[in-house]
């Protein structure tokens, strides 16, 4: 047989495999994860950037607006009540719909109510009521995230985790797009109460998706799933459930041979990610880009690149080992820092800014999907909600802390030195991934031997 045909055959097989992986995004299970991701991403900006625009319009001072970052604390603290989501069944709904579906739908219904309440507050006259309503939105949004993340971990097979992470990332970014650019567009023609009411109505997509989804087929023992209605002395039962779940989470992580690498990777990933993204807008403004230019490049083009990165990572994760995808993301993250450094040298150049923002958001989308996949692989257990919430809370706390350090560094360094330092911060991830891969293999061998 002609050697040319022998060379083309593997190429055709590889192309078929990639097309097959891409086609899996049409599977109902993966589409469901995408729609649930949309429901998770929708509320986030409604307590941050979009709310800040509203507060600015009514004359709230910048110091008060800065303090509004505190209303997002539930996203960092959700690991505290995640054990309840794992261990307690919602009365009536839990019996009718299943454990995970009931918690998702309950949190989504409460989130709709909280969004309507927030939209009908008057921050110009009573800023405290607006803050309290925003805190409620964050709490129910974080609770929804616990249920959605645990559902994704439990529902998908091992070979679908990467695709699921990519679909979830895509949905989340679309939700942020809707509550960011979409909400601001609506606000130009309608009242803020109408805008938040419309966003609340959009949550119906998440409720319908949860209703149509299949409950994960996970065996739960009586001690791990109790009805609040049947628990004697509810407060004691709740506190005991939280303590026991934390104990099991700690035991689970302590029992792994790679727990030190896991925490180190999470911290360095968020350190590099925060250093790159927190100061991006101040940097662009300072070197002469207008708000319109930043909106076009950062919001429209940037979000598109981020979505493309998430989708590409999902397909890549289904075709290549997790370590290879994580390493590629680390290299792209490092390259993004280099591009930002070059941007400090070329200055106000819109064409190079497209390249810089495009690469940064592409690597951000890919990195987020791969990061979620890595955490999902760690948390595949009966206590997925608590484990996942604990690890993502570490990442969230790291983001908050590193944001302060990034701001301090940007104040005390010129931009070129800042991005050189950021590039150095990206390097440890490449080294850590080598040890993470080896530790992951040792953990798999230990599990097989057990």
C-alpha cells in the first residue's frame, strides 16, 4: 500500500476524534451543564460592575462603592454551608425531585426573589437596604453554585469532565455577558427595577434546566442525607453536620498523597491570574486608551476570546491528558504577561492591544476550564459539594488577598517592571504542574492498591 495513505489514515482518525469530541457539546447532558453555567454566571455582575454603575448614577461616593465588594463574601465563604447542601434534604422538593435538583431549584427560586427585591431598592435614600439585598443575591447565588458544581461532578463520567468544564465555563461567561453588557443596554431604556426584574426572569432558564435534568445516580447513606424536618434539635444537627463534613473533607484531603501540591497549584494559579487581570483596565487607561476602546476590545472581543478558550479547552481535555492542557494554559498565561510587557513598550497601539487582550482572555478561558476540571477530578466523591466549595473558596480568598498586593505593586512599580514581575509569578505554575502530574499518578496507584 502507498505510504501516503498510511500517513493520512492517522490524520483522518485524529480529525474524526476531534469532530466527535466537538459534537458531544450537543449532548443533552452537556447542554444542561451549559445552561446551568449560564444561571450561575448571571447573578455575579449584578452585585459588582452592573450594580456599581447604578450606584454611580445616583451619586453614591466611591468609598461606599468600594465597600460594596463585601457583599460578594458569600462566594468566598460558601464552604461553610456547603456541608448542609451535601447532607440535608430539602423537605418535599427533595423527595419529589431528588437531592441535587431540589437544592438547585430552591436556591434559584430564592435568587429570583432576591434580584427583584434588589431592583426595587433605592440606594440614593437607603443604601443599607440595597447592600442587604445585594448580600442576599450573593448568598443564594453562592448556594446555587454549590449545587450546580456538585451536580456537574456527580453527573458526568470521567471522560466527560473536561467537556463539562468547558460547557460550564461557556455558560458562565454568557451569563456574565448578559448581566454585564446586556443589563447596561437595557438600563439605557428602562428603569433599574425593570432591568433586575428581567434578569430575575432569565433565571427561569436554570430552573427549567434543573427540572429536565436527571438526578445523579449517587448512593447516599442515611447519615449523609437527612431531612431537616426529621432532625431532632435542628441547630445541633446542623452544626454537627458541618463539623462532620469538614472532618471528612480534611480526612479526604489529608489522605491524598498530593494535597500539598493541590493547594500550592491553586494559590499560584490565582496569584498569576489576579496579577494579570486586576490591573489590566487601570493599565490600559493610563497608557492612553479610551473607555470606548477598552469596552470594544476588553468586553466584546475579550469575552469572545474567553468563550473560545473555554470551548477549545473542553475539546482538548477530552483528547489529551489533563497535565498537557494545564501546562499549555500555564505557558499561555506566561506568554500573556510577556505581551502585556511589550504593550508597555509600544504604548497606545490598538492593534497590538487586540493581540494582548485576545491572548490573555483565550488563556483565561482555557485556564478556568482546565482548573475546574482539575478540581473536579480531585472531588469525585459523595461529598463533592463540600470538597469543591472548600477548594474554590481557597481560590476566592486568594483572589481577594492578591488583589490588594497587585494594587500595591502597581502603585510602587512602573508598568514594565510590574509585568516583568507578573511573568516571574507565572513561572512556578509550570514547575508545579510537573510535580502535580507525578503526585496525581501516585494517588491513582495508591487508590488501585487500596
